[in-house]
C-alpha cells in the first residue's frame, strides 16, 4: 500500500517513515530539503533495510504537485508534515509561513480529493489551545487566538481541512495535535537536526552538554508551578510516529467516526524545565551548565495533554518515559557531535 509522507526527511517525518516501513507500507517521500538532509534516507535504510521512494519537490510549486499526483494515482493515504515550525521566525516572516504552511496544504488537498481514495493525516500542534484554562487539555478545550503566525497556520490548516471534509464525504482526515515531541530513534541513526542555534529545549540541553553551547538559559522560574519553571508534555518521537501509523490504519479500515477527527498526542504527564534537566543529568551522568534568566515572551505556563481520546479510540498510548527520551536524545547528540 503506497503512502505519501510530505516532509518525510524531517524530525517527526523520518521516524514515521521508519514505523510505516516496519508495518510493510510502501513509502513515497516528498521533501524540499529546506530543513532536512538527504543523509536521513541512509539512516532510514540502516534501520529498516528498505529505501523509500524519494522526490525532491517543493509543494509551493503547484504544477509540480499536479505532475507528481498524475504519476502516483495509486496513493492510499497522505501524512502531511511538510511545514515550517519555528515560532520566532514566523513572527519575523509571517508571509513565508502562510505561503509555506497554507498554500502547500491547499495544493495537496486539491490533488488528494481527485484521487479514488482520500485519506489524510495532518500535523497539528497543542499550540492551537494557547494557555488552556483546564489541565490536562482535552480535544474539546477551546481554540484560543493564535500567539504566532506559526500557531495560526495550524489553526487555519485544521479549518481548511474541516471545510473541505464538510463538502467532500470521500475525504477522511485526522489532525494530530502534538505536545512536545523529543528524543530520537534508539538506533541513533535518525534524530532531530536543528539548523543553527536550537530554539527548543532538548537540543539546546544536549548541545550544551556536548560543548557546542556554553550554557542553557532557563526562561523564568517565577511561574505558578511546583518549581517555578514552565510545564510541558514531552513525548518520545517514536511514540508520536507510531500514532501516525495507527491513525492512518483507522482511516484505511474505515473506523473513523466522522470524516474529520482530532486527537492529542502527549503522555498525559507534565514536566517542568528543571525536571527535564534533572532527567537529562541522571541519564547522561553529567552536570548541565544552566542559569535562570527572564521569561521568554509568548511562553504559556503549562500545557499537558488529556490523552484519553487517543488511548480509547486509537488504542494508542505513549510508551516511553521522559528518561528514555532524554537518553535517546543524548545518544543521538553524541553521534552528531
Ligand atoms: C513550541 C511551540 C510549539 C511548537 C514547538 C516546536 C508554542 C506555545 N509552542 O513549543 O507549538 O510545536 O515549539 O517548534 O508556541 N526553554 C528554556 N530554554 C531554552 C528553550 C526552551 O527554558 O533554551 C523552555 C521554554 O521556556 C519552555 C520549554 O523549555 O518552557 C519548552 O520550550 P520549547 O522546546 O521551545 O517548546 P514550546 O515552546 O513548548
């Protein structure tokens, strides 16, 4: 069964390609290599022993997208990761984000809905909830005004899919709202490849520990949490990847209850920044150089998932602990150096 993975060389995309191949799917990857490397294909091959079909293609090129789908009429499902994801960059360059994350989604959906089978999995984010009033956050929590153009593209993306599903009963779609995906494949053959200075906590921690950065800045310790630092739901990327395969299978088996569904992907447990640092220090047996600095603008105090919908309806549950995820990130960092 042929499955298209857009952005399949990226962090979550590459781990999902591995899980799809492990389950016997034939994978076609589209990636424009703007934030990924071709070496990832070798990593995937080293793990699964199979090379996915790869096309270097920019989804902003509408005629190239049309030409691609003419050749691949037998695609049974699409997992759509291709998008920009840096919150700060989106504030500086909003039009780039709207073009890259919205236009491309529209072009893919236009072609998908012409196929005989239209199954679609969308990368969404817990950012759509903003600072939720009730923890843990269920899928029924209100969608708050987006804090950034990046967040807005996730909200608009879900709306575009919902509107398209409303008038196209043949289109079946699931939006997966990720909390904080971290970690790397246990083989340390694939992982996160941040370009430049990492914006996210875990690559910043591992780069500091290996000596690429001097010191981690912890953004604020005066939040109303157990130790004053922000709370997030850190989930191992392999658990996230597996959820995509389960969600796709749900669509292929016609088990979905409506033709647009949303699920949270998290562990259900919140951890503070200091708890993450402690977990890292324990598994790496190192002492991390960090200091407390001012709050980072735009950070929410706390966000962790109510995962009961995904647990019950998808039959999926995150299996890795925070320590296992931190250890895998550390192993990966040591391979990267
Ligand atoms: C953000 C986005 C999320 C996006 C994700 C990945 C929001 C609300 N969330 O998550 O949608 O999918 O990035 O790009 O926009 N921290 C430090 N020092 C650092 C880095 C981070 O203390 O050097 C802290 C942050 O203050 C935060 C936690 O670590 O409390 C996690 O930060 P980060 O990894 O950037 O993820 P989010 O901001 O939660």
